[in-house]
C-alpha cells in the first residue's frame, strides 16, 4: 500500500504492547525513508487504527481482507507480484521468515501443501460482501470485528457498551 500498512498482531499481556509496536514501526520507518528520500515528517495518514478480532470466526477473513488489498487498490493484478504481503510466505513463494501460522490457517489442511492450496482457494472466494463490509467498518471505526456474542462478551468484560451503533437516536419503537 502506498500510504498505509496493515498488521495483524496478537498483543502480549501488556496492554500497551501494540501501541509501543506501532510507535516504533512508525518512528523507524519514517526515519529510514526520510533519510533515503531527503524529506521529513510522518509517512502514513493519521494515527493507527485497531480492531480487536474474534479469532475463531474472523481472523482468517481479516487476513484475506488484508492480503487482497493490493489487488483492490490496483497496485497489482496478481497477488504473487506484491512483495510486501504475508501472502507470499503463506503460499510458499518465499521462505517463512516472520510469519506465525494461526490456527485458522492450520485448519485448512493436514499438510503444508494442502493448506497452501486451500488458502489460495479461500482467497479467490470473495463473495461474502457482508463480511468484507463488517471488517472494513470495524477497522475504520476502531471497533470490534466479531459477531454479536463476541461483542456482548467484551462489553461484559470491560463494563462498557462498545457495539457499533448507527448515527442518531433510534426510531421510536426500535429501542
């Protein structure tokens, strides 16, 4: 992507670990590119956005969303051609370097060859536009990516209402 990056990461027990990671990524990458190009300032638009993901239901879908982004943006026509994606490691075009394979990916097959094959098929199935819209909206609003049960569980855990609600007051009789 030309003006942003996507990272799917699992935080440690330290609540600030993702904030610290993003601060370091932004600082180091900005310093590197600014020195290289003789410029100054931030590289990316705005502050980072975070959307906690319901692992069992949405993690693989979120990975697909991220890895299809270069094609959606028109940067490449074939995912194999985009060098900055975890896609190349997942399908074996590049040795696995920094990628941890999640349980969703592992469940795609018994062997690495099967997983790679099924993962390619999974990426080609982009028919679930509701899922894509949920992920996109959750990301843009810094909200949870998950089903209602997941959202309810998080609300109970933190004692706050975090459900994505539409703008304005509910219509009379919808409360």
